[in-house]
C-alpha cells in the first residue's frame, strides 16, 4: 500500500512569510503526528491529530498550528516564519487506536529553508 | 528533567561484527520503547518495538533488550553490513497517544 506522502519536498521562504505543509497518511490510519528535525535539537514533537481532533501538542509557539481533515489528511501551518524555523518537517501516521503504542510510519519530510 | 540519551559519537565497526547501541532514559516510565533507522534526508523507518514486560525482542539480525530497572535499552545488529550504516534512534511515548520522544540518535558506520 502507498506510504505517507508529504508535499512539497522542498520549500524556500522569506522571514515573516507563512507556510503550509501537507501530509497524506497511509490509508486507514487515523493518527497523524508532526515533528521538526534540526541538527541542534533533533526530532521534536509538534502535535498529533486523531479523527480531526488534536490529542497532543508539543512545546512550540502558537505560530505552529495544524489541522486534520475527515479523510485523515493533515496540514501544518507556520506563520511569521523565523530563520530558526528552517528544518526538516516530518509527518508520521499510525493506527493510533487509543492507549496502544503502535509503530509510526514516516514520510520523506519537507525541507523548509527560511532566508 | 526528562531525558533520552544515546551515544552522540559515531560508532565505527567492521563488517561482520556486532554493533551495540545504547539508549538511556531518565524520569520516564515507558510501557514501550521503539527503535528507528534514519538515512540522510529521509524519514525514520520503524525497526522494533519492545514492551516493558519483554526482556528481549528479535527480528532477523536485530535484537533489542529493555531493562526498566536500569532504564536502558540496548540495540544489537549482528553480522553487520555496510548497508546497515545509518543513524539509529530510540523513542518512547510517555502519553500512549503517539507523542514520540526521540533520543538524539547514534550514527553507525560499518566499513567493509
């Protein structure tokens, strides 16, 4: 079956702009999580959605937001971009059934560069 | 504070040897621990999940142990190959709701 698809793969934006990233999970998966990966901080959790509801949020400023649609596809938005937002943004999908820890399937990521 | 620590220095080994990677955690009580592989520019790929009541888990050349008393997991690759060269990440989910907390990863280099 098709894997997790993230679009676009690469983005270059200017400070102060906003950006929207998209993630299509594996068919049948209702949980979508977003992560930011940088050389200095590693992989950090942004937020997780399950059936259109945000269940968990990481320690990121309010400029980072997300949503999930009824078909489980998810978007994340970053407003008022800062240079420090340059990172690889990864989306992961899983079945996410309640309090059951299951493996996460990651997409290829979106490489965001803020100039 | 809560931490997940992995060897930050790269691990260099020769082909055919066993690679052992360490993951230590502090101030977590995870019910599960996961290991992922990540190649440059790509997303992590799930390898193994081990539960707190499992001492050891195997999958082909991979073996994971989980010691909740020591708060440590060990990840072994036996008969290592150059294709095993990658960064290996351990992760746990303190909430049970897909909020994975990752270690910093250990880069493994297997030379022919």
